[in-house]
């Protein structure tokens, strides 16, 4: 029972400590502007990409 009293006293002291610090209040919320990234310059030519597919599974009869 005495342990509960000690815990209650500790909890009350903690609450008093937390409530003694004022919660910050903001009159105006300032959000910084986002930076805009530049598109990287393309250095390759604009021809379409062609995938070359080979059949490597064909075996040769020797």
C-alpha cells in the first residue's frame, strides 16, 4: 500500500513538472518555400532505344 502512495506522489510530481512548462504557441506558421530542381540536360541523341534480343538457348549439333 505504501508503494502505491509513493507511485502516486511521483506521478503527481511528474504532472506538476510537465504542466509547469508552457506549451509553445505560434502566432503564424511559416513554411519555407520548396526548392525546385532543374531538369538535367540530355546529352544523348533522341533516337528510340532498340532492345536486341538474342536466342542463346539454341544448341549446335556437332
